[in-house]
């Protein structure tokens, strides 16, 4: 693989927000995980552990999660950002408005934006969902290592033509996820990754986010 090949793969990958119902073969899912586990980690601890749903298990989880989101209160294991300011708020807003424009939600349409937000909890129709967790004792460094695993997972999936979307929104219902999947309390639930084959014709998949220029993210010391 050349740097151009990698750059093309990175450019193709995007957060898919509408999936076809067709399941991904088990052997391909195993290929994705086998590749993602080669992500670097602090002292080679490899703190990631995943719970993956398929078929009727995904449908049952989707229904239970929608019910929890409609009636419960968010309580993430990993604290969410306290705020977004400056350029980070600008980028967040640009992403949000691009999505709303793609799906026909106009500014000020709170009901429309709420409906779109709830798509997170229907897993955007994905046939599979991955719950990613890390040992609580490893703290932020375990979470950071798992971020590398998530990136590797999404790229490996893209290489096989499988779309994905990492989701913090799902992880915001930590106690529910611990109960539902019997995930030990000594593990932090970090995020979900919904995945499957993309619905290329859905308007939610018709936009792409921009990336900051190198001058915005690098300070050279020469």
C-alpha cells in the first residue's frame, strides 16, 4: 500500500447515517476486528473489548435503546465535553447544519432536529452494532488507546466496502448498556460503532465534512 492508497481510504471513510438491512458476513466482521486489533496501545495493553450484535439481536437492542432514550436520562461512563468553543464550536455547527440541510431540516425546526437526533438510537438502521469498552483502571490512556482501535476498525471496514459510524450518543446511556449486555462495572463504555452496507441513495449520506488546513493543526519548530 502506498501513502496515496491510505489517503484515498481515509477520504472515502465517512460517518454513515443510513444503512441497508443486509447483514455483513461473520467472516468479514472477523477480518475487520483482526485488522483493528493491530492499533498501537500504551505498553501494548490492548485495552479494547467489543460486544457486537447481529440479526434479531440488533433489532432487539435497537428497540430497547430507543425506549431508554425516550424515557431515561443520559449517564455516560466517560464524561462528555463540558463545552465547545471557538473553532471547535464552528466545526461542530458546520457538521450539524450540513447534515440538517442534507435531510431537509430547516433552521429553527426543533422537532425535525430532534427526530434526526433520535436516529442515533435507531442505529441509523444498521444491521450491526459494536459496543467498545476499556478497563476503568486504565483511565484516559485506555480510552485514548481505544480511539486508535475505533479508527482502525472504521478504516478496515471501509477497505471491505462496509460503512460505519462511531457514536458517542449511544454510550451516553452507560448504566443501561452495562445491564443490557452484562458489561462489568469495572469497564468504561466509550462508544458504539454502528456498521453495515451504506444506503448510498439516502440524503443523510449525501454530504461530507471538511478537514482543517495543516496550518490550523501544526506548530512547526525548526
